[in-house]
């Protein structure tokens, strides 16, 4: 395994009782109390820090070492958070066009064939709640980009310079295939062994962004998804910003932690 990439596991027991996050309002954001536990058995990889010039506006950062989940949070993992009372069940998209087919949201209350697929149709509040419950946090967008570009290798795509192929979970909207099982795409692997940063679902970060209306809270999300059509949208520099209340079938998340496993 390359220097700077160490496979680790976060294990532990759940603190309780837990309280689901309130709907996202100014009051709930100021009064939110999301319980913290040490419950995640998702493998994490340690990412070495270093000097980093971001893709916009080109500022220099000194990133500390951190850990990042090997793959996106799955439906099965999120269901455990719901059952513990720390997350809200979310199985429908917030936004649907009249001509769009029924949104392909993966979550159900019971075990289903998509349990090993990424949790999607989840808003930022509940993504953050899951990571807090797991004793982790959402990554910043610069942590996400640093890991996706192979740190100082500055890769064009997560996997390198070659164009994306059928071994990346993208261009699946036309066949209505939905998401892919996590870590199942052979091409979509970063320098440090992180899976699916390029495709499958875009991922919430903890970095503030813009909402649809002035003053509406938003967060940035990074990466491509199964609905991505253009190669340019799979580049590690690509980003979107959505209100924290948005739930989309192409939007999910993974968690991060400090190098010592702390939030």
C-alpha cells in the first residue's frame, strides 16, 4: 500500500437514546442536538496531508492528515442509524420534474436488494446526522478534492488521465438503471484506494454553499453520479451547490474523521 494510505476501521458501541434531527429551519439549526456514537464499521483510509492549491479560486491550503470512508454510506448502514433514532427515514426525492420517471431512491425500512447501494435522496441535515452518530463528520470540499485528485499527483479524474469507461458508474439515466453497488466499479479508484469518488452519487460536504434563494443555507457537493452524461462533469474539480433541504436521487455522502479518528 502506498505511503499515506493506511486502512483502518472505526468500531464501537452506540450511545443512546438518540433523537432524530429536526426539519431544517433556522431554529432547528441553532438548537440542533445530534447524538454522537462510535458505531461505524465502514473501513476508512488515512490520507496524508500537505500543501494544496485548490481548483478555485486557486488559494493555498495546508491540509492536515485525515481519514475518509472507503466507499459511500450504504442503505443498510443508514437504516441502522434510522433504527437507532439518530436519522430520519428518507425514501423520496425533494425535486421531481413532471416528465421524470419515479425517482430511484434506494432506502426502504426493510432489507431490500439495494442495501449495498449508496444511500441517496438524503438531505444534508441527515447526512451530517449520520456521520455524527457514527463518530465522524462530513468532509470539507478541499479534503474531498485532495483525496480525489491523488493528493500531489493532481489527477484530472479520480483514476488518472484516461477517459471514463463502463467501469465507472455514470451515463445510466437513459437505461433507468439507478445507482451501482458501492465499490463495484474497477476504474473508479483513487490513488489511496478510495472507491466511487468519480461516479455513483455526488457527495455532500460540510463546506457552505448557496441555496436557491438569497440567504438560504446551502452546502457544496462534489463528484459525478450515475446520472452524469458529460465527461467533464466527472473531473475532480467539478462541484455543485444545493440548499441543505434538497434530496436528489443522484446525491449521497460519505464520512470523514481526523487522523486520530476524532470528529
